[in-house]
C-alpha cells in the first residue's frame, strides 16, 4: 500500500513538472491544479492562490490513491501487460471523475 501511495505521488509530481513546462511554453492552457480544482469548485474562484493550492492537493491525493489501486490490480492480476492495464484503469477512473463533476 505504501509503495502504491509513493508510486502514485511520484507519477503525479512528474505529471505536474511536465505540465508546468508546457504551460510556461504556452502549449497548454492550464495547470492540473486548475483542472482538479474545477471539479470541486466554481471555475471563477480558481484564480485565487489558495484555491489553486486546494486543487493541487486534490490532484495529488487522487493520484496517490490511484497508485494504490493500480498496485493492487497489478498484484492481483500479475504484472504482464502493465501498460495496457494502467491505461485502461486510468481511462475508466477519469471517465468516472468527469461524469461525477459534470453532475454538479
């Protein structure tokens, strides 16, 4: 479980670093903290630093929890085809999150 939490957190930090580099080069419109924050609050309130940080914490928490879920899937169903299993798992989870956030 700890390995899953740390693996998810490391994955989220790598995502955030690459997203920040793309944002600085103006190839993406927003940071993951804005996107995650827009799922739990109104987008008009995201321009405040404290609300962005809340979205960033939410993003890191979700990523760490997904790391635990992915490690349990790999432990139960073996580590063969881990890229396909991870891709399918992430698509299903984000589809659920977007369906939930769309209902508010």
